């Protein structure tokens, strides 16, 4: 289980590095932060640490029982964020 998690972390970091490089080629210098834990809380903590003015957050549509059981990360972030939040599909 730990090996699988380590592999997933490595793959995620590589994906983020590639995305950052692509944005860099377009003249955009993103701040990339990677964290493990409760997604909504980690996002809020990061936003506070970097003193963000705006958070752009993607969302996925969960329906019915799945949304009820998982909750909505984006809804929690919007509720707790100390800055403006733009939700994109």
C-alpha cells in the first residue's frame, strides 16, 4: 500500500511539473503546491500561507448519494476561503 501511494505521489508531482512547464511556455508562472491530507483543509491552509487574493478551483460533478457521502470539496473551500474563489468546470 505504501509503495502504491509513493508511486501515485511521484506521478502526481511529475504531472504538476509538466503542467507548470507548459504554462511557463505561455508566459504564466504558476505557483505549484503539493500536499497530502484533507483536500479542502489543505487548500485553505495553502491559500492562507501564500496570502492569495484569488483561488481558481476546478470541480467535478458528483450526484446523489456519492455527493452526499463525499461532500463537496469546492463547497467547503468556498465557505472557508479567506479570499475570492472562482469555480470552473
